[in-house]
C-alpha cells in the first residue's frame, strides 16, 4: 500500500515498484515477445508456452501433403482396377485359346491408354523399340508379364514424379517449418539474440497471416518476399480460399463443391454440412430461375442422399417450386434471400480452418488479446476519460460509443483504471484522475474487416471488447494535468466537494499562479490550496 505504514514493519512503504510506463517501442516489443510465453523470473524460455500457437504452423503443410497423397492414391486405384480386370480377362482368354491377335492388340491398346491416363510415360529404359514391335513378338502370356513390368515401372515413376512435383515442395515446407520451431529448443533465455531474431520472424509470419485473412494478398506476398519467409506462411492456402470465396460471391458453387469433393473424407470426419448447404443453394437458384424440371432432377441426384440427416430442410426447400422468388411467406422468403451466399462464404472459411486446425481469428489477434487484457479498465469505456494514447481506447467500438458519461471521483477507496495521460488530451481535456497500470500509445493495425465487406478502420479497442478487465492488487494513479504518477512524494490531492483528484505538484503550481486558489478544470470548483485533502492509495 502506498502512503501508509506497513503493519508488519512499521515502516512507510515506498511507491509501488514495477510500474511500467509503456512507450511505443516497448508496446511493440510486448507484441513481439507475446505475453503467452509465461516467462519465468530468470527469463528462462518456456518452450511449451511458445508452441501454444504453433500447431497450425505445422499442421497446414501436413494436411496439404496428405491431400496430395490421397489424390494420387485415388487416381492410381481408379486406373489400376480396370487395368487389372482387362489383363485377367486377357490371360483367361489366352488360356482358353479364344484370344485372337486382333483382340489381344485391342486389349493391350486399352490397357496402355489407361496407364497413359495417369500422365506418366512408359519407362523408355526398358524398351529400345516401339511398343508395336514387342506386341508382334510376344505371346499373350508373355505380353501380360511385360505389361505388368511396364505398369509396375510406370507406377514407381508416377510416385517418383509425385515426389518431385507435388510432394517434394510440401516436404520441403514441412522440413523448414520444423527446423524453424526446433531453433527455440536450443535457446535458454529470452534475452538471447537468437530468440529476438526468431521472435521477429514469428511476428512477420503473424502479419502475413493477418493480411491474408483480410484479403490483402499482395501485401502478404510482399512481406513474405522481403522477409524471405515464403515457406513459413500459407499464401497458397489462402489464395485458394480467396478464389473459392470470390466464386461464391459471384453466386457460383462449382469451385466450392470441387473443394468438398477433394476433402470429402475429412469433411465427413468433422461432420461438416458444407456440401449439403452448397447443394441446397444450387437447388434454390434453379427454383429462383423457375427451372422446375431441372430442380426436380437435381433434387433426385444430389439432395436425395442427404434425406436421412436433412429431410426437413429438403422438404421445405422443395416447396420453393410452388413459391416464386417474390413470395412474402417467411420460411420461403428466407430461402430466397441472397444473404445466404454470405453465410455460405463464412461456412466455407470455417470448414477450411477446421480442416487445417487454424484458429478462427488471426494469430496476431490472439497474441494481442493477452496484452490488451492487462490494459483494459473501466475508464477506457468512459468517453470523458478516453485517451488517444491508450490502445484500449483507440478506435471506435460498440462498448465505447454506448458508454455513459460518468465522472470518476475519489471515494476514499481503492480504484483501478488505465493510464489516460492528460497531456495527450488536446481536443478532449479530462482532468479527473484515474488509476493505471501503464500508459500506452496507440498502435493501429489497420482496417479490421472481412474480405467480403469494407469497414472503417478500427483500432485495438475493437479487439479489447473481447477480453476481460485487468486485475490490479494495487492501484497507481496518474495526474490528468501533469501526467505524472502520484505517490508519497507527489501526493494525490482531492477537492473538498467534487472529490476530483490531482497531484500535489499540479495543485502547487496552480496555487502559485492564482494566489493560493486552485480550480478544478472539469467541475469548475474553486477552493484554497489549504482546503485540499490528501488521498491515500490502497
């Protein structure tokens, strides 16, 4: 407790230690180091704390590689089945003696065509002559054995090509990201230069993530190129997201349905209904255009398989065939509402995030939340105590605009608040004292808007709405006039009637200029300097 004697020692306590006055550089530093690290007293790095937000960093390339492998596997299985059936039929007919040379050549041509459909070339090392030469020399049985060798060789070549084209770049990305994370395992303290460099790179990654989520792809690519972190960010993933979202904004479901087809198993695993929602929207568009016959055929082909889980929705949508788009009937008017496309865009993005274990909010926001929670105080949402240098007060927010105009007065008890330095209030002077833990500069991170809509630029105050108020065991009060912390050497002084509190230094300076008379800049209350009361902070 400041300004009181300790019950245990009988000595007067000094001012609260550890009060940190934030500057712009220290605020950016806090964002860079991330409060979630849970530093220990000796600055030893808590690796588990660092890795809390890094799961998507590794998971995204892993999911991409798994998707590439499954796509290749499906293609191989799709072509290998008919090839195996044709070869078995060829062997059986050859064994029965019913196979003619013309039929054999026709069957072999078909099998070769299927092998070539995998977009792989026959191993030329095994053939120094054209295939037609071997077809004329080999018996059907020997030809079958040759085809097996060729197909096996082609399959190996396919997997090798897959590794070089689609798989290898993804493996390189995974390797570099794991090496990037492994760097912190050799770092013992947060004060080491290696950790500062690593944290700088992470901040760059988070900035790229934020720009990508907000549709600023060119900015993201520029940052990634300038910082040489192309393999550490997910530009390709968000480019695909933007491409599909743009198609949905044009009222086209084709791209999104193709994505659902590629990720059918994963969507089924997380019980996503995105594909059904897209199919339902396509049916609605057919009904909107009054193409009833096509709509009925579409229902039988694409909506009927969903009857077990979405029967009510299908039944309700089927009634659209009897209701025109101009209907005023509530349930069907809502189905025709074009706002459903915006909902589809949100549903698609959430599905992508779930598949890649990405958080719904930018990683930069999640990191900032921790710092904002330590700064957020009730005074931040009082329009009379708003401070342009406080990041929580920065920007318009619903809570701030709806806040009531309340005076912050001294009631002889402990108070909490944020640092609202009066010196920074040039257009809105609010002299009443408020308590604080820090004085923070404004740090704009740009327009916090979705890619589908354009909004006015907002500050960190918008993010602060989502976090709880900070907790302070001891209060620290800053004078609205001088901007200095009030302590035992600069006692808080309260006006006798209004209870407005200012520092002793400010009151002494005002009294010296006005014949020992002081005036509250806010309430206009006037009294002599001797009438002011000392305030003890608890």
